[in-house]
C-alpha cells in the first residue's frame, strides 16, 4: 500500500514509491527497458537519478538557472503518465494489486497516472485500488530553501499544480520584495497562467509590482501580464490591445537595464512576445521583423542562452513557413534542432513542412525522431498516421491512430480520421463507435457529421442521413466531403440531378478521383454519356 498524500513529497508521490520498488530489480534483468523510460523515471522519482542515467536529455539540465527559460506545457504530464504506465505494464508480475490511500489528496500528477494505469493496464495484470482513508500528514515544515528546491524542480518538469501550491507557500515564508520572494512570485504566476488560472496569475504579478522597484522585476511582470492576454487559449477572451500595452511597457523598461547581456536578452525576449501579438492581429510580416530583431540581439550573447536562440529559430521558422518561404523555414527548424536535438517539438514542425513539400520519407524520419526523443507523444503518432494515409498505408495509419487514442482518449482529430478510414473500409460498426465517441467530445463537429451521414446512408437511414448532411453543408459550405457525401445520398434517394449538383460543388472545392467517379455514375443515369466518360477519365488519372 502507498500513501498518496502529496505532502510532504509532492508530485508523483505514488509513482516514486512504486518505481523505487520496481526499478532496482528491472535494472538487473533488463537495463535496456529502464533506459527506454529514463526520462519518465527520473522525472517521477528523482531519488533514482543516481542509478538511472539520462540517456535521452535536452540541454536544459546543463544550463544555469537564468538560461532555463522553457516551462513544459501541462500536457507533458500525460506523456509521462503514459510512459510510466507502459513501463509498469511491462515489468509488474501479473495478478498484483496497487493500493493507494489518501486518494483525494494525491497530486494531479499521481491522479492522472492512476487514471492512465487503470485505463491501459488490464486488471488481470494490475488492479488499482484508490481509497480516501489514511493517516493525515503533519503541517508542512519546509522553509523557503526546501520549498524553492521543490518549486524549481517542478517548474522544469512541468508539474504546474505543484508549482502553484508550493509557490504560494513559498511566498508566505519569504520576505516580500526580496530576491527569494520574487523567484517564488515569478514561478507561481507563470504556473498559474499555464494552468489557465488567469485571475490568480494577475494577482501575483500585481503583488510583485507593488513589492518591488527593480526595473528587471517590472519588465518581467509586464511581459507576464502581456502573455496572459496574448496566449489565452480562448480567442474570445484574448485582449490583444492590452497585451500590446503591457509588452510595450516591458520593452521600454528593458531598454533601461544596465547590464548589456541582460538588456540584449530581455529586449529580445520581449520583442519575441510582441511578435506573438502582431501575428494574432494578422500581421505576420511585422511579427517576422520583430523575431529577426530579437535574433540580432541574441548575437550579442555569445554562447549564452542557447534555448532562447532555439526558440527564436523555431518561431522564425513557423512565420517563414506561413509566408511560403519554405526553404528558409526548413533552415530555421534545422538550426533549432541542432541547438537541442533532444527537444521533440521541432521535429514535428519540420516534419509537417517536409510533408507539405512532398518529401514523405524525410517527414517520416522527423516524426520518428520525435517519437524516440521522449515519452509517448500522441501528436507524433497522429502526424505519422496522416502521412501513412497519404501513402495509402491504411493498416499503418489505423495502428497509429489507435495508439493515439490509447495515449489520449480525448484526441478528437484521431477519432475523425479513424472513423473516416473505417467507413471507407466498410468496417461500419467500428466507424459508428468512433463517431459516437468523437461527437461526445465535440457535439456537432462537421467532419464527424460527414462520416455519420455516410454511415447512415449505407445503413439505409436516408432521412437521418439527409438531416445530418444538410447540417454539415450548412455548417461548412467549403467542405468538399460534405457535398460529396450528400451527392451520394441524393443519388441513393433517386434525386440524380441533385446528386450531380452536389458532386459538382464538391469537385469545385476539391477535385478528387472518387468524386469524379461518383459523378460519372450519376451522369450515366441521366444519359449524359459523353460527360460521364470525361469524368471516368479524370477518375482514372493517378
């Protein structure tokens, strides 16, 4: 039995105890299996770092604190949970039970892990039992130093809930306005923003502004407040005008910083933030100019701040790709990867661009590099599935999409793509299941409605299909598949003229061979033989 209470050990209390029990024996039997999960094990059980070397690592760990600027996104913990689950599933003897007490007091990292383990490990292998009873720990005796060690580790691992909680306690133990207090404030506000707790983050930034007269602190606060507005995941809540006001203030203050290295770094950092505002206001060229000015400033830093340069290369690559300057974009992605080959995200970006350029082998290599670089990454498998669909590797695509949904059952696009593939293969029962699961996540999703209408047509439920596809056409008049499937439905209903109209509209939007083939059938039914022959020729062109 493991006490899951997050105090005093913090994130992955359960995982750490379980790994300390399992890893020593696995190291003796299968050291390669431990090596394959080194990132997950070292993140969840820092006490095992002396016996589990870092075979896969980013440069972040080797940098001084002021250069470790990246905070992992909240989804990183799902990747860690999946990797840990796969390790446990591989090594635990069948028929075991994991009992966890104080279940309501577990850290979100452990709660997520227990959920993934319950979902992905068969109960005949491991039964997970979580209950609420258990001893209550004493109050937290940790002082500022111990709390800072916890906050610092959790920031760089992406354990944002723990940062927010321990950071709050750190703010209560340190002298307001002092350097230790400011470090707690900055980490806490950043974590709260990453968790979407925008109001609380604003309060911490405002508190820091009230407590300090240090220009570097005020510049950082202004930048932090700007990013709360610019990065809000809900476009309706974004206030780009206010974000511009705050980031302009950050830039104005940063120009006054006395240390030339600090000034060059901070000004570049702030201009990169303003570039995001410009981009979201629809001015990519202005955004590109700002990123390039930040790169010029980064040239003044020598070998310092490699992560800052990596971010700038990646951001310029995205902007250049969006402007159609693909060769330059590829160069920037390659430069970003060279700065930190262990960082997986840029392999995805470069792979996507290579796929668009018609270089599937190179794109595949990048997707697989992203898969190897770290814990299980649903996006990498999803992107590889799309590439396999384009190459008519249906079995490979279905395997990848299935793995995506095993890793993340909330991955809507994977349901959409797999439902479409299954329907095309006439595996209708499985396709129905994916459509239902997808619509439960996103009611009214037009792509799922298109597949649903196709399935209803095949099942002879023509009235239902008509209502479904009418809704899809109304919601997305620019979606060729909606018109094409409604054309097939109308032919099945005997409305051949309507079928030709819908299929013609679909062909105008996206001239695919199957659309020509379907329209040819309808045209022959109307006696328009010459037009049908033309469509048949078009349908046969590879």
